[in-house]
């Protein structure tokens, strides 16, 4: 979804999804499983949601962070390991 089409409800839901994911990380709960199967769906969704929210705040911020961002590479390598 394009950031400009993001309404209050979508932003709230996205922030709650990110908060829930953060809490799972903080409590050392698994994040790469869908039932008993390895899956990167949720980490990818959360990463994309964070990027979307950052873009909606300041589009140029992503350009500055791209040199530091390794999440896509890490997720791609992990995806290769499980497939």
C-alpha cells in the first residue's frame, strides 16, 4: 500500500503488528515459524511495514538508511537455507 493511502486504522494496525513482533523478539520467542514450518513471512511483513512507515514520515530517510540496511540480504540468505 502506498504511504499516502495509509489511513489512521492502517497505521494503528501496522504499529500494533510491529509492537507484537518486537515483544516476541524481546521475550526470545521464535519469529521464523508458521506452525512447525520455517517461514519468513512475518519478518518480511514487519520489515516492509517499518519501511513503509518510515517512507510516510520522510521519503528521503530511506535513501540515507539504505547503506546501513542489511535486512533484505539477511532474509534472502536465510530463505536460501530453508528452501
